[in-house]
């Protein structure tokens, strides 16, 4: 059967209003839905697959202001701090969208699948302590290696995120240790050697890598947060 609609976003907007109502979510756009938690939002978004007639439902925890000195970000753009993908009743991750009728049928199944899969997951993350613990489980960072982490695999931003989560959970001393580690990592110079290695000490013919803008912003937020903690 040929596709009988022109735009995925336009076709799901009206058909997912009943889904949002059934789950207690607000429709923020045609493809983004959210409801407030205790300082965070539960949210899900619809993602059309490229190359086939399926779409995905990605759900997770959205935090608009993770850093205490940072700016509030829009739920529409800040993505999921933690998340997963909804599975259809047959165990697959994609929901059919070949026709408007398939989208309507998928929407009806999504309500049931969301209640079975996503809502229990959200209930398990009912505090900042639980969210911090789950973040560390999903993004393992060795506490024993504090002081010796490198920036090779994104340890700096991960340490910063975990530190901010600990701060939100009231664990100021632990948060400070992780934020200081994030500051150390994000302050390290990074060089690219002739054979493509990333190193922190300059080698012959190695060239200095320009810091990523996102990392620079994270470093600024970390430093401002540490300064505010020191003045408290």
C-alpha cells in the first residue's frame, strides 16, 4: 500500500493528542511530548526512520537546567539525559508508518506499550539520587581513577554531568570531587600526533587540537559552580 500522507510530523500531530492525553503528557510539538517530574521532565519523542516505513518512540529523563549556574534549555532541544526506546508488542523497536491507518494503529499500541515499559522505568527514577546512580551505571566512570582520567573518551563531560547530578541530590562533598575532576580533565591540552593518537603532552610534530565549544561551555559551568560552592 502506498503512503497516503506527505509529512510524518503533520500526520502524527493530531493522532498523538489522544496518546498524550492518555499518558498525562503535554504535546510540545508534533513529535515531542513531556510532563513535569520533581525537577526534571519525563518526555518522549517520535523519530521517523530513514529508508523504511517505521518510526521510533524514544523516551527518557529531560533536565532543562542541570548546572546550577547554567541557563534553562528548551525541552525541544536538550534531549534525554537518560533514556531508552519503546518496543512494539512483537519486540521490535519500530512502529509502522506506511500509511495514515498504520500510524493510527501504531499510536493505539504505543499507549499500552508505554504503560508497560516506560512508566515502570520512570517510576524507578523517582529521585535525583536514583537518577545519579542510573547515570553512573549507564556511563561508568571509575572513582578509583579520579586524578588520572584522560579526555580520550569524553570523561570530562561525564564527570561534570555526574557531579551536577550529585549536587542536585544534596551530596555536595562528592559532587565537588567529581566537578574538580571534570575541571582537571577539561583543562588538559589535547594534541593529535602524526599517527592519529590523542595525547596531553606535546610530542614532535603533534598539533594542538582546538577545544570543542560544548566542552568549553561545560568547563565554564564547572568552574562557576565550584566558585559558588567555595563561597557558600
